[in-house]
């Protein structure tokens, strides 16, 4: 399965790194392949989520295509916000 990153996703990785949040591409690929939770997003996109710390999750927005997977963006979030309906 080929996983490609949009220019926005690559820029987001750099922006997060400047703020002290280092998210390697391999970690994003692992979250897509084996997430804790997958939700349906806007325009048939998927949102893969994984716990990254006691208080935070990383959410990865991607699309499945005939050629593989395209990572649109990713963002950290508080577990309390995204897990409130799951507990």
C-alpha cells in the first residue's frame, strides 16, 4: 500500500516540529495501518486516531484512492475531547 503526503501534510509536520511536537512520517503511516479508532470524515475521508500520551491523541486525516492512501493533514488533540463518546 503506497502512502503519499500532500504538501499541506508535510508542512504541518514541520509546523508541529517547530512547536516541539515531533511526528515522524513513519509514525503517521503506522497510525493509518493500525489505528486505535477510525472515524468517517468529510468527503469520504477517514480519520485515524491513536493515543500518543496520557492526555493527547494524534488524528490523521486521509483518503483512500485506487493508487493508495493520501495523507491530507494531521493534528494532535486532547483525549478528553475525542474520546468522550467512546468511553
